[in-house]
């Protein structure tokens, strides 16, 4: 059996189509593999970004609470200082009142004795 030129061209076209399908299939599989790898890496990066954002939020909240606690401590300290000053003034006023009362009694007794 002898192949004519048309038969040879037809056989060459079938082989070429087979090779093109194999190459295109291999390329498609490779592209899908690369796409899936990129998706996995994107998901991983997104998860890392979410963890980083959550850590930053936690750090900001921690700093905010620390700042609020420091402000509270400063207010308490200031109030304690003011309370101590007020207590000292009250003690001085009580001492002055007691001295004034004893002086008033002494002057009243002197006035009784003279009168």
C-alpha cells in the first residue's frame, strides 16, 4: 500500500493535531497548577494580614487601656494629695478653733472675775 501525498499530508495533520492537543493540555494543566498555587499563597497572605491587623488592634487596645489606667492613677494620686492637704487644713482649723474656744473661755472668766 502506497500513501499518496494527500494521505501523507492527512497523517501529518493528525499527528500535528495530536501534538498540539498534548502541548495545549500540558500548558493548561500547568496554568491551573500555577493559578491554584497563587490562590493558596493569596489566602495565606490574607490570613497573615488578618493576624497582623488583629495584633495591631490588640496592641492599640492595650495601649489605650494602659493610657486610661495611667490617667486614672494620676487622677487618684492627685485626689489623694488634695485630700491630704484638706485634712491638714482641717486639723489646723480644729486646732485654731480649740485655741480660740479656750481663749474665749479665759477671757470670759477674766471678765467674770473683774466684774
